[in-house]
C-alpha cells in the first residue's frame, strides 16, 4: 500500500503544468543578470530563468503547482529590482552595487 501511495505522489509531481512567463525588470548589467538568474534558478519549482539585459526581460519557466507568477515577482523585488508592477524593495535596491542601481550604467 505504501508503495502505491509513493508512486502516486511521484507521478502527480510529474504531471504539474510548466508555465513560461516574462517579467519586465529594471536590471542594468551582467551583475544584475547573475543575481536574478542565480536566485531564481536555485528555487525548487523553477525550471529556468534567463534575463535578457538589452530588453530587461526575465523569462521564467516554472511549475505552477509550486510557484505563482506573483511569488516570482516578489523574489525579484526582494533582490532589489522592479518586477512588472511590483516595485523593488528599497533597502535591497540601496544595497546593490552602483552599476545595478537604476540608471547605474548610464
């Protein structure tokens, strides 16, 4: 009986829908890219995250039974970056290197 329950639990996780979303940020440079991708790619339930610096868009593929898009936006915000309509955590933003702060690469 335990074996049947364990196999059901494993198979239900495999059936989770994977969703791809794009999040607009105010990231500026390669350090921003490393910070955002590093934080998101190590979260359980996120399949991948990639920041395109020129467009400032993070593409995230995630399991929707583990994460919501809003939760991902909050993670990005807590790193010090805007994430769509979710504004950056001001304390985290002030602790970013100068090049990562808004306008830092100008």
